[in-house]
């Protein structure tokens, strides 16, 4: 059988990282409650494998999204103008969250960003008291419970025990 397509050589280092992805443990990830100073190489490899992410692609996608926001600001759509007002001072990391969530489809990332801004506009009361201190006190009270280590894929795990929730101590809005 004849195979067609494009193939690229994969270095031994990249092969080793891919192999490591299949055998990760919770010890392979950074702490849950502290800033991660450096993204682990296996996480970078996962982004490369699953999103075809490269430094150039990140920069290009962020630029495209920023350009789209600027372009749409003058469309006459009130929400698109609000998007510009809300996100104009955000850093690249903020935009990458939306871009990665939509696997580098910048149009879909923009739609997700619009939904985010719309939600914040419609329900401002949910965000008024959303401070690190408020979140910390809620977490310290055990709502939700947060495992002290990440799962084997690097995700933070939250546990909600609704049965034991004292709604007088921590309200739903909190």
C-alpha cells in the first residue's frame, strides 16, 4: 500500500518526551498552590503533539486574535466593542487560554472570548467579590476540596461535597 502525506523526522528527545507522556505520575507536575516557574518539557511536547503548538504559532495566533478584536471593535456590534474595552490591556497568556481552548481556531477563540465577556457583563455580581482572599477563605473552609497534588495528566482536581455544605457559612454566591 502506498502512503501519501507529509512526514517529519522526530528527534530522539521528542520520542522520549512522547514516551514519558504515556507514563506520567503525579510527581511529574508542579505544585497545585504555587506558581509554576517553568512549564515541564513533557507539557510542551503535549501542546506540540495535540495543538501543533510552537512559539511562532503562539505569537501568530495571539496577533491574529488581537487584530480581530481591533477589527471587530468598529463593527457596530455593542458586544464586540465591549470585548475590546474589557481585554485591551490583557497579556498574551490571557489570550492563549481562549486560543488553546479552541485548538488554535482563532475565529472560534474570538467567539469564546465574546461569550466570556458577555457572561461577565450579564452577571457582574458573580465577579464583584471575586478576590484572591475570598477564594482562599472559601477553599480553606473546604468548599471545594482541592487535592494537594495534580492528577497524572497535570490537572488540578476539585472535589465538591454538596451534602456537607453549610450554606450559612459559605453562601452559594461565595
